[in-house]
C-alpha cells in the first residue's frame, strides 16, 4: 500500500510547530519553536504576543520541517492543522497558513482537534497501540478521562469541573515563586522534598475531577507560612494529584472493563505521575502507555498523526474553516 504523508501544523498556544508524519506513526520531522523564554518574563502566556510570534515563526518552521523530512511539498497527501481548542489569535495563524497552503498546493485540508492530537501522540510512541483504550488527558487547559472507541470516536467519561491539572501546577508554581512554565519546575523541586504536608482531597461524584480547592489550599498555606519547605509542599501537591488521578482511572477501568490506559497532555511528562501510574502495571492485565517526553507537550507530529486518522476516514475540510477556541472532543 502507498505511504501517506501528512503535514501537521500546530499553533494553539505558545509553540509554533510543523511536522511530517508517515502513516500516522512515523515521524519524518517535528520542528518545534517554543516561545517559553518570551512569555517567562510575564509569568504566563500573553495571547497577543503569542500570535505575533506565530506569524513570524510559521514560515521558517515549515521550511525546516520539509527540509528535515527530506521531501518535497508536492509529496504530501494532506495538511492537518489544529483549529481548536486554544487561543483564538494563535489558532488563526496556523489555520490561515494551512488554508493558504492547501489552496496553493491543491492538497486536502484536515481540521484537527488539539485534544485528539494529544491522544494520538501515543500512536507515535507505541506503533502497535490500537483503540479501544482509556485516555487520561492531563494538559494545561484540559483534564478528562476519555474512552477512545476508535481513532476518531471518543466518549468523555469524566472531566474537571474547574481547573485543569496543568493550570493548577502553573498557578501554584507562580505563587511559590517558581515562575513559568510551572509544571516542569514543580516536578524538579518535588524530587528534593518529601510529601509530608497534609492537603485536602477533593472528591466529586462519578469520574469528574476538581482541582481548584487543592490549588487554593496550597496557595493559602504558602501565604500563611511563607517559610514552609517548598520542596515538601511541591511533593505533597504532586502526591495528592497523582492519587486522585489514579483513583479515578481505577474507577473508569472498573466501569468500562478496559485495562489499556494511555496518558496524554503536558502533565503526562511529570516524572512522579509517570512513576505512580507505572506501578499499576503490576496489577493484573493493566497496561499503561505514555508518550515520549517531547510528544507530551504541544507539537505538530501529534496533530499530523490525528490528522492522518481523520484523512483516511474522509474527514476533509474546505476553505471556510475557522478557529474554534472552545472546541470539545
Ligand atoms: N513535568 C511536568 N510536570 C507537571 N506538569 C507539566 C510538566 N511538563 C509540562 N507540564 C504542564 O503541562 C502543561 C502544558 O501542556 P500542554 O502543552 O499539553 O497544554 P496546553 O496545550 O497549554 O493545553 P491544552 O492542550 O489543554 O490546550 C502546562 O500546564 C505545564 O505546566
Ligand atoms: Mg496542548
């Protein structure tokens, strides 16, 4: 069978990325230009600055991705771009670029959901992984337990009612003085501490989550006790989160009878959460998957992979495509 090459374009937040992926699984190139050092100055992503940088970066990133893949643009079969969820001004840059490229090249345009992309990152890391499986999506903007019924068919089993896990990591990190992006900095700090501080565990009915109470408790504790050991606080916060995530994953396994679990999204790069989920594998039948670190946070290879599965389903868009900042799975 002829190989299918998909060009992926990602610009939903502060990474401008373009990738070429073969048959949804093999990365020929995955160029990521991150704006972290620019937004670090402000303690978080400034949407307008993100959009302007995407405009400047997208053409050079695209050229580099084609060069590293060692292909000609004419050889690609489709152009997949993130059209949501994300920052509207940032998304529009990728969407407009993909539409122009599709019009000029005559290649089909594949509107791709960023969350589907995070899930698809697992297909790149695990060449034999196939639906059905459960996904615990833990990212900067989303926290969901998802039943992946097929490559393009999803059922949300539970979701956060307030903060996403990554958001809670970033906010706590900012308050205790670690700066942006908080997740990786909390991860490193927690390794130097012990989880000996008691924090509230917020229980919500069913498979939904809630993290704002925990976030506020940690922030209040830090305000009341400015000399508190920050490494211990970070370790306790991570432990609390990992326990909730594992508890709910267990419930989802019990409810669905599905024992294949794939983690996805930026927080799945967290070393403690990875370690604790790995322990589940010692239990009967449970298989845990998580993308390689570079594929956990935003990148275009995951978009090209999700785009591939939409492409083979015939999910092609036209040039009326627009960004959808609050797009759901
Ligand atoms: N090692 C880590 N430990 C904990 N959190 C981490 C780690 N690495 C990254 N993160 C968090 O992951 C988030 C970024 O992930 P991602 O790029 O998937 O989110 P996003 O694209 O902003 O949101 P979404 O994908 O929901 O639109 C940030 O909140 C960041 O702090
Ligand atoms: Mg993301």
